[in-house]
C-alpha cells in the first residue's frame, strides 16, 4: 500500500526514501492544473502526512512560496537528469535559503546506523531540508539520476526511470510520449 502522501496517479514510483522527493515535486499536476502547495490547509495536510510539517498552524504564504520555489528548483534538477540543461546556481536560491536556515542533527539508530536528520519541522525550512538530505543520499547511492521530469513541457511530472538503458523520457509513454511524438509528426508534415 502506498503512503497517503503519494499521488494515486503515480505510475513509476521511486524507491524509498526518494519517493518523498518525487511526491513533493508531484504536488503540482500540470495535467489536472492543481497545486497542493497553493492552499494553506491542503498544504498543511499533505506536508504533515509526508512528515515535513508538524506545527499546529498552516504554513503562511511566505513559507508556501518558499516550498513552491524549492519544488520547482528540484524539478529543474530532474529535467537535467532527463538530459536537459543543469540549473544555474542563481536559479537554486530557494534551496540555498533552506540549506542555510536549517540545522542538522546527527542521529544514531539502535543498530549503530548514523544518519543526519533535520531538526523537528516547526518551521517549513526544516521539513524542506529533509528533502535535500534525501537528494544528497540518493546522489551518493546513484539513484538520483533515475528520478526525472517528464519530457512533455505541459506535464513535467516526476517519474523514476527503471529502464535498463536509463534513457526514459516520459512519465507515461501512452500519454505524454504519444502526445509529443504526434506533435513532432505534425510539425514535420507542415
């Protein structure tokens, strides 16, 4: 069973804990025209279920703006994973704000496993820092490059490329892949 914070539209899920980053990016759905991070109550609900928020209040507009900017910066990184250009450092400012405003805490588990965790998510920056830690761990593990943004500019859904060749370009070949291929065919025929 999927965690409650994963979209029911997910067809190519990333492995845990990278799935959290994927689900966060997919809080914006281009096909449906919906954005969970626009509504404070919906954002509080999703962020709480995902373990990124535990405050008694809903995130304020500035916090939600930061969350949306971080989400789109991560999406730009996923587009680079899919063969697009790498984001310029000046286009990564929201993630730099999160990294600079949050505190890390080492944690030793019962088996001696040492991890780094963000301080409790009373501030949204702490919850967003959790996403950056997951990204760092995935980059080290070699799974990060498989998390990509769909090549359909109208979609940009985050998907996990499980193909042997690692060249997957679409969140779903039957929809986005066919849409783009048909567009290209029509352009060539003109």
